[in-house]
C-alpha cells in the first residue's frame, strides 16, 4: 500500500512538472510609457542693451538653451535716422522707448542679432515704437508691421553701416513671431498677423501653462499665471509683473536678494508642477532692463542653469516649438 502512495506522489509531481513546463512564461514587469520632455520657453522683450544680449547668449551656451528675442525695431535706428519710423497715428520719429543711442550702438546690436540667430536663437518682433495698439485697426497693425520689416531688412543701409552679404536673405525670413507691447492683443491684431507673414503670437495670458492652439494660421502662446509669494497669489510669469508685485514698480536694489529668492521659488514651483504632472509647456518672460538690482536676471541664471541642462528638459524657442508642431501635424495628415 505504501508503494502505491509513492507511485501516486511521483506521478503527481511529474504532472506538476510538465504543467509548469507548458505554462505561459512569466510576464516582464510593466514598463511605464515614455514621457515627453518638459518644454520651457524663455523670451526677452525689447532686446535693447548689448550687454544683455551678450549675457543671455553666454547663458544659453552654458545650458544648451535656445531663447526668443522680441526686438523693438526702433533700436535699429540711431538718433540721426529716427525719422525713418512713423507709428500709426503718431508723428515721425516718435517712440515710447526711445531709439538706438548712436550709429555704433545700432551696429553693435545688429551684430548681436546676427550672432544670436547663428547660434539657433529666434528673433521675433515686438513692434517698433512700443505703442499700445488696443485701439488700432487691422490697417494700423499692417502699417506697423510694414515698418517692422522695412526697418529690420534695411537697418544697415538706413544707418550707413556696411552690410553683411547674407543679411537681406536672413532678415527677409527671420521674423515669424510677434509679441504685442503691453501684451495688448485684440481681434484686429489677430486678423493682421497672418497677412503680415507671422506664424505665431506670444501676446496672451492664461490661467496656467497650456498647449498653444493654432487659430487662423497663427499659433497663440500665452504667459501663464503662476502662484507667487507667501500667499501664493497668481502673477504673470514675467519679470516686469514680479517687479510690480515686489516693489510697486520702483527700484529697491537693497532687497534684490529677497526678490531673487521669491522669483526663483515661483518659477521653480511652476516648473516642478509641470515636470511632475502633465508636462505642459512652461513660458517665462523677461526684459533686458535690470529691475530691482538685476534680481530677475539672477533668478533666470539660476533657474536655467538647473533645469535647461536636464536630459528630459528642453529650453527651446517659440519658433522651434511651432516648427515641430506643424511638422507633426503635417505628418499626421499624411499618415492619416
């Protein structure tokens, strides 16, 4: 009887062994789907001071970032050539932000524009005289855009500066993006932009980071509202808005350290929220003016040095973002 139990046990063990051999192989551990890189879009308005061109380009080289420079075209006119610009409804030679300081100053700025473009940065337009166009008609905007392109393409000739051989071809194709002075955008502007040859606009403000839509052939970017300060009150993610928040728009250089830390914490928290979340593009805006003792440029330096160097982060220009988006749409259309 004992032998029968042994035979039965052996048979059951053999059957278990065969069943194990015929069973499905163990499944590999689940692999999380690849996440898109976090996109950060950093831009500068007006783009006047040559030293800030140099500083921003050096930061880009250190971090691998590509920036967008929204240039006010009056800074390509010297005091002697300021009459070349007439804003809609304005007298010739008038501007809210002045003009280039001298012929040499204009020449130096043009050289920075050329160097930045050669390094992969995006040169956009911030109009010319920095006037508020909220009441302008479509015709007014088209007049301003005509001045933008004429002055940009002819800047060397207008100022009597020797012109590089490749300038005209570059200048004719360079300006594909726009940001309105004071972020003052309206229906007339959006009607004029595609007719004037612009692919994108960066004049909007949104409740938070968002994917920019393309409407009427124009991709519309928006600076997000982000939490800032002890009470986490929303503020537009731009240095000027922080300047007004922190010091009511008056200079307080003695508090630069405190303002730098506050701005950094706000930008970094906004970045972390997207990086750890949906990874929507994060836009940050700056000016070449050093406000509150340069607090916000110091913030930018620290922020970009930390995040733009990451393998899963891309600090790219608006132009590159739009080019990728449109290439993806074209591919989807062809494949579909």
